[in-house]
C-alpha cells in the first residue's frame, strides 16, 4: 500500500493571556479570563495536572449557532462533518484597512468557490497591541448570503470577528439587549442560521493563500457552549 504523504500546516494561534491583545488591541478586555493553574507538578507529584480557564471564543475558535441565533444549536449539537473537508483560501488582501468584503469579491476570487467548500479568507491581518485600536476586514451580509447560496460548509477569517468588532460593540451596540440596531450581528446570523459555521482568529494563511487543500478545525464536545477554540490545520498532498 502506498503511504499517504502530505504537508501539514498549523493554522491555530497559541492560547495565552496575550492572545486577545494581539487580536483585539484595546478591546482585549472583552475576552479576558485565560488562566492555567497547576494542580500538581513534578515538585509535589509523579505527574502534572492543570486546571485551565478560558473564554469560549478565545484565539482560533469556532462559533456555534447559539452564539448569535436565539434557540440555535449549542457546541455539542454542531455537525462536525462541516468542519473538515475540501477547502480554499482566497487571497483578498486589502491592506491594514477597515473593509467589508462583498458578494462580488467572493464571486470573482480565485480559486473559484465550489459547493461544499470550507472558505478561508486571507486578508493580511497584522496583530495589534493592547494600546492600538484595531482595523479589520469583515464580511458584509450580502457576502454571507452569497456564500450560503453557494452551499459552503464553513467560513474562516484571520481577525477575531467575521464582522467588524468595534462597530458591533460601539456603533451598533449589538450585545446590548436594548439596542434598536437589529438584527444583531447580522452576518453571523446569515451564516449560522444555515449551519455555515464560522472560524475566527486563524493565522499562517499566507502559506496557503490562493490554493486548494484539505482542512479541519474540530472543537471539543462540550454541551452548552456558544463556541470553542479549535486546532485548525490544512494538509496538502505532496503527490
């Protein structure tokens, strides 16, 4: 039997207390709470055990429908088969700017998006600091609707949010129960209502931009969560 040979590319950020600062800049307090505590180590035991505390949307993570869709599926009810399979990484670099991708951007991108694809967006994201106001690319609602109509399984991006995070928090106040700017997080809703899952906080996409490959980003099986960090990987056949 011929051995399967491939190049494996890790697309997941390491998780630490610094991760939210790199992805969110001066908004990093919205994802605070990461902690690792050693329950035992080699100084007091014949082994190591840790207790980890972390937000469910930290670093490279996926969003379950319940994140923005009332009554939507929680993490344990996610169809993980939609998070592994054929994928494409589109080179949609626009510079260090606030830019909303349109349906035309996706329709004219290469390689062409096919039904069943997992679509990753290379935007040239640059990490920010805790004192920097982030700028980011994001998906417009029309772009999300186009991807749903195209029949994709999931969408992944480099920024911490597939929508413009500062606008969502401060311009539209979408997390505020009393906001009048509804629907809240409409791009998320357009995707997640149709089980097009969202993967945010990817990195190393410059290594696969403009290519087709196989991809997986699997979360833990924890009932009740609205998201979960994932170990996202791409693999490309050498043959």
